[in-house]
C-alpha cells in the first residue's frame, strides 16, 4: 500500500495535445513534393514535344534535294523535255527534281493571265487568277497522281517524285504552245497554234509516253500507259486553248473591264 505522502510520477515524454496536426504536416509535405516532381516531368515532356515540333517544321533539308539544282541544269532539262530520247538513241533519264516543274507551272499561269490583257479585257474579283492557278496546279498534281496510278498497276518503275517531275517538265511544251499562240497570233486563224501543237506538244507528249514505255516491264502494258499519258497531255493543251479561253472570254463579255 502506498502512503498518502508518496506520489507517483509518470514520464509520458513530449505530448502533443493535437496529434492530428503532425500527420497533416507530413501528408502536406509529401503531397507538395509529389506535385513538384509531377510538374517537373510535365515541363520536361512539354519542352521535348515542343522541340520535336519546331524541328519537324524547321527541317528544310527534307525538301532541299528536290529544289537544289543549278539554272544551267534546268535549261538543259527544259530542252531535253522537247526531244524524245528515242530519236537521239540515248537512255531516258528521269530526275527527282521539282524546281524546274514549279517554275514551268508558274510561268504557264502568267502566260494564261497575260492572254487576257492581249484581248484588252479582264474580269473583276480576281476570279480568273484563281481559275488559272487552280487549272495549272490542278492538272500538274492531278495528272501526276493519275499517271502514277497507271504506273503502279502496270508495274512501271517510276517513283511519285519522278512522275511529278516528268509531268511538270512535260508542261514546257504546253507553255511554248500557249505563249507563242497567244502573243504571235493576231488574227482569228488557229493555223499557227496547230503547227506549234503538232511540233512542240506532240514531241513533249511523245517523250513522256516513251519514258513510261521504257520503264514498264511488260511491253503491251507499257504501250497502253504511253498512249494514255500522251493523249491526256495533248488534250490538256487543246483544253487551255479552246475551252479555258472561251470561259474567260465569255466572262469578260458579261462583266468587262477595259484595260488602258
């Protein structure tokens, strides 16, 4: 038994009257650390994605091989686009280059627009410029896709870039036909146009068809592809002369603006 004078002392250590605060402090400290780590990871991920996006759009080197060409080479290729290799006995060479074809298409657009000024008429709201751009680029790209589809099904060894380049250089004959017939013909006679179409247009179309024939394994299929390619090319020249010109001439009569 304990006497009344004796006292019992119990050492309880440090006592926190609010024990839940300690757990809350630790919990908030862990959450803050996790948030900082997650934010850092997200920042690093976003930075890497942004760098990849900028590097993707900034890679000019991807297109540089298709436009890295000397002007002298373009001149030689323009001349060779009018001379079929079958006549010279040389091996057909198709280049993977788009600078020359792009310049040919842009020049053809300028020639078609200049034809309006030759007649002294134009149309408001820029409809003819949009039509000329859509017609020339539409044919260049659309015909190239069509020709490549024929080449694919007939086992013709031509890549899409080669077909695009071949079709673009083939338009040089079209450019000469339209340019000469637009600026040299002053009468209603189309004899000069048919002469240029029969010489320049047919020679460029024959060269395109011969290259498709030469690159096709089966000769019968190659002849079919060559005839289709040459026919489409020649029909497009006739379309520009007789259909497209009639379209803008009719539009000019509806809404004429006389150019001084």
